[in-house]
C-alpha cells in the first residue's frame, strides 16, 4: 500500500492490498477500496462506497457523493457499489442512492471518460463505455457492452440495451433496444450496431437475426405491438430475438420505434 502524506484517509475506511493513494486524495470513513486500486491526485471517494479490485480513479473524479435529488434526507444511508477493473477519468461523478438502503451499481471493466456522470440509483453493467460528458439520469439502466458517445443524455428511468450504441450529442427519454444504433433527440434507430457485433464475435447467423429484427421493427412502418407480433411469428426464437422481445415487453417509458410518437410496447 502506498499513501501520499497529503492524502486524507478517514478512520474507518478499509483499504486493500497494493492500493496507491495519490496527493490530496480524500477517502471517507465508510469507504471500502479493493486490492490493487489506484486513486490519483485530488480525487474523492466518499459515502458508503464499496470498490472492487484494480479500479483507477483519475484526478478530480468524485465517487459516492449524495444524490442530486431534493428527496435526499440528511443522514441517509445509501450506497455506491463498484466492481472490478473500471477506469474513472478526470471529472467523472457517481452518486449514492436516493432512498435509504438503495444503491447505485457499476459493474466491471467499464470506462467512464472525462466529465461523464452516473446518477443516483443507476444500474450500469459490464464493459460499458461513457464517452466525454455522457450522462444517465436517476434510476437509468445501461446493459453490458453499451456505448454512450460524447454528450449523450439518457433520461431518468430509461434503459439502454446490451450492445446498443448511441451517437454523440443524442438525447433519449425512451428505451434504446439492444443491438441497435440510435441517434438524435428520440430520433430513432438508424441501423444495427454492426461494427460492435462483429468486434464482439457475434456469429453471422446471430447478426442476420438482428438485421431481420431491425427490418421488421424499424422499416415496415408497423406500430410497436404489431412489430413485436411479427417478430414472434416470423423469426426463429434465437437468444438475440428473445432478448429483444423481452426488453421491449418490459419497457416502462416505451421504446425508440420507427414512429417515436408511438410510446407503448
């Protein structure tokens, strides 16, 4: 363990083996830091934050602060839970849950670039990328391997599906389904995330099923219920097809569709 003499590590904090704590770092009294983490100069880890192993926190990142929510009551015990191998770049922020005993959760091997933000009670999966200034509002869910490009804003309570890609400067108040590439202000899905699927090793058969989903859902001009019905009836129920159908069936805010005024799945 290496702790710079100017760092403040509060009594009660639990620090794992091989942790590096740089100049002017602040670690709060309820924080737990796993083995092999590196906390660089001027970052803050506070609140009831639990961090796994091999995370890197860059200068001026702030983790575990209270939720930016008027509903938070002083003294609320809520949590920020972080997995392993994440990279939190300069100016990143993530906050604890709003209500007592609730959590904001970040998985493993994610990259959060400069000034990106994960709000209270968000659930972020594994291998997710937030590019500079991307942010998700409270209670949003971002599934594994999704990418939020620069300046993307995802409304509170919305979901971004697995292997979805959102283009830069987009804003969504609807759910973005898995495997799709979306852009604009609820502007719709423009294509499958072909490059991401190839890079992730999806088979040609799986990619073809996703292309067929895209054609039915976004190119036939069907309402959401009718499009889902056609997908169930016309396509083999492969894992990718079932995942897409389940995602749409469980929407609360509605999914981005061919007609974004049609909000009901």
